[in-house]
C-alpha cells in the first residue's frame, strides 16, 4: 500500500476545486488552508478549515448544482474574490483596481427559477438534477437554493402525477420542467421541455393543468414546448394553458417576461444590480447590448434621450420591443446578435456615450470589444457571469485605451462557483 502524501490546499480555482501546494491535484469541496492526505486514489481531509460548515442540502456532493455549501458564506466570497483576481492576472490584465466592492444577499432560497429533469424510477416519477460531473439523473427531495414556493410546486407535481393519468403522461414525456416565479413568489410559470415528436391525447394538457392548479394555485400559466437534443428549443409549442408569461417587478419597473424567457435568477439582488449599472448615468445615446427583456434599458430610458437595446432571442426581443415602444419612439429595440449589430453600427458611425454589456458565459467576444474600441464610447459597463471570458474581454478593452474605474462582485449565485461581476470602464483621453 502506497504511503499517504500530505498536501496543503492553496489556490481556489474557477469551477469549484482547490489546487494543492505542489500544483498537481485539483481537490473538489476543499477550502484554501486545509490539508489532505492522498494515497493512490484515496483522499482524506486531515486538517479542516475553521470556515468549514455542515451543508444545508442532503444532496450536496452528489448533485452537480452546488460546489460551496461546505464553506461559510464569508469564505465563499473570499474564494470568489481570489479566483477573479487570478483570472484577470492570467489573462494579462495590467491594471486591476485594488478595491473590489461586494454586494450580497441571502445565501439560500434566492433562485426565482429552477429547471429539473423528470425520470421514472421504481414505478414513480421523480424530479432531479445531474449527478456531479456526469449526465446521469439524480432524484432529489430538496433544493435549498430555490425559493420555497418553487419547491412546493415540485412537491405538488409529484402528488398530482401519482393520481392523474394526464399529468403522469405529460411529465413522463417531458425531458425537463422549468418553473419561474415572480418577485412576490405568488405566481409561477411552468414550462415542459419535450422531445420534438411528443404526442398526447387531445385535451389532456388542459385536464392536467386543472389538477395542477388545484394542487398548486400559484401556477398561473404553463406550456409544453419542443426541445431538440442537438439544436435546443425549436420554437414549436405543443400546448399552452393560462397566462403567457409573468410580470416581474424590480424597483419602480415592472417587466413582462414571456414563458421561457430569460431573467436574472437572484430575487434578492436584482434591484442592486440594476442600480450598479444605471445609477448616475445620463446623456444623449445609450446602448444596452444582450438586453434580454430590458432590465437595464428600461431604467436608462429615464435619463438618456435615446436608448437602443439589442437582443437576439426572438421571445425576449419581442418583449423588449413591446416595452420600449411604450416609452416613446425615440427608444428602439433591435433583434440581432450583438456582433452583427456592432458590425453595422461601426459603418454607420453611431456614437453612444454609454454601452452596457450583459453577455452570457461566452462573453462579449474579442471582435465585439474591438469594434467598441473603434467607436470609443465614453463609458462601458460590463456585466459578467464568467470571470474567464471577462478577463479576456477586459484585456481587449484595456489595450484599446479603457481603464476599469470600479469592480463590484455581485454574488447572484451563492453556494456555487458561479459569480457575477460589474466592471465600469472609462475611455482614457
């Protein structure tokens, strides 16, 4: 039997692991400062951090959703702070502000949206997530990061499926179920994501939803849509019932989010995120790129003479266009990818004073950032959900004459390695 090697854990890595001091092992569920003993394939924790706590969820470690429940919330924030700095340095960012602000909310019960897999096991329908590091199904009985009313709907669906043949048939046909609640948590939208050739008896969806709405009165709308394993959502809608979306209030604004549309998931920190991006900004022309349903552009329209909001997803773009139309003809919504919009705009020589970027994890992209540098907006506010792509795009903006004036970590995803960062870039004269 090989002799155990004791190693100290040093550097937190993006993805939820911690590097050993010799740089050879990436340890999951570790905390910097702890020590582990490694003998062959066996790993044991021999020195615990005082920041180690008992996980809240019984599925932690098996479920692929959370990575940090073993650490105190303060330690989670320290690890994320360290990871962001390391990612920026590795990308070659030269000037990183010394002061990072942090905005935090409740560490549990924060998600207003969850998406669960549905599988039949032992003759019963179960809801769950992927097992950690795999695509295999893990049935779950709780999800503490989800708002309680969402999990109450899941429990109601389980009861209904056991008693109602239509509900059982539709839920079994679905690959996933997505639930989205409004800010008051008193209204929920349900979307069943089904294979493209799904067929059910006429009227069965309505019969199912009658039973569901009796068991879970907060469910005010539902739909069954087609999802292809290779291309994702196809745009085909099999069935619909009730309201087509939800009205979600953030601060003074109320946003219409059509069923299945994107909206930020942390119900506690949305007002602070909007304030960070928009407060104190005014002028003639602002662009909101990757705009979604207009979380930022609706607020910017109060202080800018013109706002152009760009969104590529057809459903979100439709909601965005409807919202901006009500604010006046000087504001416009453009259904386009951000890159295509910028390629056209650079030829038209539009000169915005403010550009807001809120891209998905892939980031804005080097080409998009290079085009922005050519147009030289005074201020770029970058809202990032991935430190690796943020670091890449930050480097491009920095080389183009922009300097970060403020960096704020907004912890939209407690208990996970995911992080949201708001960076304010100003063009240097």
